[in-house]
C-alpha cells in the first residue's frame, strides 16, 4: 500500500477588478498601496469608481505603509473553527481591522503564539507585516514589541 500526502493550500480569491491591481502589486513588494484621487489627493480604501470627497474619477497609486510601520487595532475577532482545511490547520488565529494612515485595513495577526491572542484588543499597537503563501502576498500584522492594550 502506498501513502499519499495531500498538500493543503490557502484558498485564494481571484482578484479580477482592476481597481485592486495597485493594491495587490504593492503587496507583492511588501508595501501597502491604495488609490489617491488626482484632483484632491484623497486616499481611499476600498477602491471605488468615484472619489468620496470630490467625485473625481481619475486616480493614481499612493503608497501608505510598508513592513514594520505602526498601526492600531480598531476591532478584531479570534477564529477557533476553520472553515476550510487550510484555515483549520491554523486555528486559533486573529483577524484584525486596523487604523493605519487614516485608512482601515484588514489582515491576520501573525507571529504571535496562541497565548498572545488573549493580549490583543481594541487599541492594541501592531506593526505591518506580510505573509507570502502559494505565490501570493497577504497583508498581516504582528504585535508591536512591548505593546499592551
């Protein structure tokens, strides 16, 4: 009898909307890039076809952060049950929404042992990080050294 090993990979969305292209290209370079209105300079996330400030329709890429930059947890959840085989192997894990450069962005907490999940809370200091997996890069955050809520 032969045994086979199944590789479990992360479920990946297929980003088809061109408004997200600069964001995903930035992640690949370990940078956070959003769209900025060329008329008024307002940065927006998530991307929209019209500027929320001036209703402009022309945008350019704007780099807002990179690895190690500081952010603050706005809200979070700790996941204890994985919804597919990949995530089931990583429970428990935290999903954060953070305030960063006037924007709210979402990503997983990485680089923390499960006991550290009890220390994360609204207002906690975190740092920008990136997870490279299955040929794609994902936005993530790590606890800031010495941070407490």
